[in-house]
C-alpha cells in the first residue's frame, strides 16, 4: 500500500505500508482525496513534535471498505468525510455538545500501520495520506455520493476549522466587522464563514499582495498588505470609530469587532489584538511552536472589554457541522470547488508543498487512483 511517511528526517512516498483490519468500533476507509494542510508541514519542520515513523494527512474523504463488528452508523460503500476529532462520545464535554473539549480526543495516538514491517503511528487520528486508513467510528461522517471527493475532503479540516471558528466559537452576528490574518486554506474559510454570518466589513490581511483577489472572491470587502507596514493601524483606518462614540473620547480607537489569527505567529496575534475596537475579540486559530507567548498590555483588554479566545478545530461538532457544510455547499453559500487550486497524485506531494510555500494555492489536493 502507498502512503506518505514521516521518518523523522523528512518524508517519503512509500509503497511499503500496510494497515490492519478495523477493531470492533473502527472503520477502514479507502481514501480518495486528501487536502494538504499546514499542520502536516508543521510535523515535517518540527513545529508539531511527532514520533516517527508516522503516516501523515488529516483532511480526507473516501469510501468505507470495512467496518468493525459493533459499528452501526456507516456501512461498506458509504462515502464519508474523515473528521480528525476522535472524541469518546460519552464524557461530559461530548454529552453537552463540545467534543473539541473531550480529553480523550488529544494524545490518543495509535499504530494501525506497519512501515517496512515495523509499527507506524497515525497522525491527528486520521492519516489520510495513505490508500487506506483505520479510524474510530465517530470520525466517519457519511455524505451524499454526488459530492466530489476533491471538495468534500476539505471539509474535514480547513472548512470546519475556519467556518466553525466564526459560527461556533465566535458566533459572529450580522452587522459585525472582522479582520482575518492569513489568507490561506483556513483563512479563506474564516472569510466565507463571516460572509455567511452576515458580517458587513471583512478585512483580509496577508503579506502576499497577490492574495487580494482570492480573499475578495470568498467574501472579503477590503485587503491589507501586511508587508508594507502596520496592519493593525491600516485596519483601524479602514474601520474608524463612529462619530458619536469618538466625540470627546480620550481613546477613540476604531478597529474591528473580531480579529481571526490564522497564521500561528505571536507577532501576528498581537497585531490582531491591536486591530480590535472597544469590546472586540481576537480568536487564535493558528498553531505556533510550543511555548510561544504573546505580550499584551492588560489595560488594553480590561479598560475596553477586549478579549482573546482560543479555538480548536472550529469548536466543531462533526456529525452536525459536516452535513451543514454539505447543505451550504449545495445551496451555493459555501465555496468548496473554488478552494481547490490544484490536484496531484500522491507521488507529487513535494510539488504541492512547494506551491503552498510560494503562496500560490488555497488548497492542494492529493488524489488516489
């Protein structure tokens, strides 16, 4: 079986992989399409520490090949999106509709693969950079068979993370304003989540000026080139305080109601905080290296009711949110096909990575014959 293996010294496309049969509550998926996400690259460059060997990939869709004896929600032949959230389904967090808070959903690494005859672990409980993978039943979310795998696979991470951060975590209301730092796969989904939520001013921010057209295609009303100066100041100039609130104020501020940091860099998160108006909230989505810290004047939070929120996986409830994303896609409100900038076979993984580093793609998708 073919797959992409993190060896500790890099990655290789190998045909020396094998995957075991599913256990009682597990499902084996024949992967048909997998998006390449920056989290996969973060394993390769060491930002996310991971024990090798491991099969990468966590944004995928495919067909159910086999099910365990106790599986009831899917059957062989079903088309599914793979959710990376291997939550237990029974704890207090899961039972109250917060599966991203489930303690069991973090650190539950298993080794369903062998690589050159030796055990190999999964990544993000998914490992969709392989022709077949084994996941928990709760991770397999059935979708209609007319949804293209190339688009459906993106729902499993980038779409749930981006749109979910707006609808589930921030719960943005119509008429509010926002800035999105980072116009990549996740950032574009934050932008379209804001459009769907009814935000009236959506400022896309990136250091690559050529991403302006892409940002506007997904719903941005403005664009700030962060390579040319102070992005927060530029945002406050675009979204000034109204005259009534500014009159006589010692600190009229200006800025947005929401700022979403999708890059995973402390300096960018600080810029997101600085771009907030009174009562605004910054949402940290990007994943920086462990131990990263952001410095902020506490008075700039306390005196003006600003906030900082963390957001894991878009606060997603996969069995509710994935069908919702499919419905939004079918209605034309959610753009999925437009996210796919290029498709390549598994063996062209490095080409996709190079295109990502260049900033020329929204999402690259690997296809399996």
